[in-house]
């Protein structure tokens, strides 16, 4: 999931920089229809929201490995749910 989120962020940044979707599609290592869908979906989100979603996923990974600032304060399930909600928002 994080890999696809990183891809979406890169696509959104490229779109924001003015790159044409066809050029972006050629850089993606996935089937054509999947690349088109990713480009369309990423184009609907702003770069900052995707960046925040990626940060939430990184925080979840850190927390799940016991290195978060709130380690022990919440269950892994709660941390995962909060990260998913942040990513979806």
C-alpha cells in the first residue's frame, strides 16, 4: 500500500509540475490500465494530502515497530485505523 501511495504522490507532483499524463504513464512500471487509473486518481487529490497520507503510513510503520512517540499508548489496531483514516482523508 505504501509503495502505491508513493507512486500516487510522484504522479500528483508530476501533474502539478505540468507533465502530460502520457509522459507520466511511460515512467510507471505497471500495466497500462493500472497506470491510467493511478494517474486519474492521483489527479483528483492535491499533492499535500498525498504527502500527509504517506507521512501517516510512515508513522504507523514506526509505531508498529515500537519506535513511535506514543509507543504503548495505543494498540496496533488503533494506530493502523488512525493511519488509514488519515490516508483516506
